């Protein structure tokens, strides 16, 4: 893709930290600038939408027109936590709920249906959707457990143990077909889990034959 989202950072940033510059690499110039009242913590791009994460809000813009089509209020989100489905045929987004350890999943393909998942009792460290947005992997600041949920109805599917000692989780990632999940942390390790899940329509369950 020739479109990039640029946010200023470092000691002498070219762009302000509360601004997103949309750069078209074919034209070699900025084609739009989006300004906000607080620092931009994260930006996600899909084929037709721009998701901008600020301290307590997520702003969604349409490509081409750059019209603000939705604004979501969240808890304090200085980590810029957000996950968006990467399959171009879907548009599902996960973001922190206002309650500690809670995550909301909004399905823009289904009239903005909202599902709330009480994933952890402590604050969130990281979460991610699989490619088509049907699965959500989450972990808390303790970093010992990873939990898998069905985003259609918020049901708990499976729990994975990363370790017995606390760790800071840096990232979670599904493979393209949702068979494996990888986890990186400050323990200088990469854990790869075989999920062993079966999907039957909207229902996802553990494959007992694995």
C-alpha cells in the first residue's frame, strides 16, 4: 500500500505528537492531517478506515473523505491498545473497556454490534484479534496467563500458561489461519502455542482430538 500514517516522536519531531499526517508515497506528499486534543498513542489503517488512538478516545475516519465516522470512549489508554481485523472482508476492532481488565469488540460489519469481555481482574497488557476477528487473545500485566475468547458472543474458549512468574508481555500474534499464537515478553523468550480449535459456524471450541 502507498498510504502511511506518520506521528511525530523523539527529541525533535517533524510532526506534532497530537497530529496524524497521512502520507501518499505515490505522490510523495502529505494528503491530509488529522489533529487531536491529546497525544496520539497508536494508529491502525485498513482498506477504508483510519483508527486513531488517543488517551481516552478512539477516532475512526473514512479514507478518501477523511470524515470522522465514529468516536469511541475508553479507559485511560496510554499504551495505545487496539486491535483491528486484518482480513479485508471484515472490520472488527477490539479496544479497552472502561472497567479494569475489560475489552470491547465492535463489529462494523454487523451494524456496530458491541460485545464486552471481562478478560482479566488486573489491568491489560496486550491483546490481539486473529485475521478475521473471530478470536481474541488477551493477557494482563501479570503476564502469566493468555486467554482466548470468541468475539461473536464473548465466550471464554481456552487458557494458555506462559509461565509461573510475572512478565511484561510485549506482543501477541495469531498466524494467518488462527492455528497458532505467538507471545513475546521481557523474559527474552518467544512462546508459540498450538491452539487446537475447531470452528463450526459462529461456535468455536477446543478440538479434543489434539
